[in-house]
C-alpha cells in the first residue's frame, strides 16, 4: 500500500509556506518515503467493494504512519484497475492532519495520486506554531512545489507569520 504515502503528504505545504521564516521544517518526505513504516487505520466500520475498487472507512477514522496522523469522519480510498494502486483518497468530516506542531484542517481533503495534487476544501487552514494560512480552499501541487489558496466568494485569504525572535530578546 505504498501509495498511501500521498495521504501523508498533506502537510507538505508547510515546507513552502513557512520556509520564509528561516527555520525550514524537517522534510516530511524523508520520513514517509520508508516503505517499512506501517500504516495503521482504525474506524468504527469498513466497507470494501472489490468490483468498484473502493474501500470506505466510516466513523472516527484515524490513519497513522510514522509521526503523521489523520483524523476524519470518513475516508474513501479508490484503487486503479490492475495492480490496485491508489487513484484517489477522500477524507471528509472535520478532517485534521497532525505532524508534530504542524496541523492542517478542513471539512474535506482529496488526494489525487497520479496528479500529485491535494485539495483541502471547506474552511481550510494550515498551522505551524503561531503561524497560519486560511482560505476556503487550499490546493497543493506537490510536484511543482506550489500552493494556491482561494477565499470564499466575497471573502479574503488570511496569512499570519511571526518573525523569529533574536535569541537575546526572549
């Protein structure tokens, strides 16, 4: 199930959004690239449909791999025909992804394996320490190292960054 790596890449926007602070966060990819890391998924119910190539985890879903944890009400995994590689993962219902002090939240998160794209929708928010970025929708193009944040119609995107304090001024 190596394609589950993409599920955990949701936090990769922090590498781009917060790099301007000077202290670049450790790379999420280096820890997640190890195929030996087990994936642990817990839910109240699981529904598998082999004909449709879908597995749905329902109720209090928790997905853990390494130091990354995803929480959602429901997670739907769609497989490609043939090898069973993952095509798309949709997490919905109060989605929260945590890695150390990094947190991503949204009502829905969709991960497109082939395109290398992650879409956080519905009050999407990225947090790292006191810094944050908020919008109605956040798209992360992993291969292009690019993030696009959109506001709700009539609203605005909000970003808050706190400069590093000089070591002598605490």
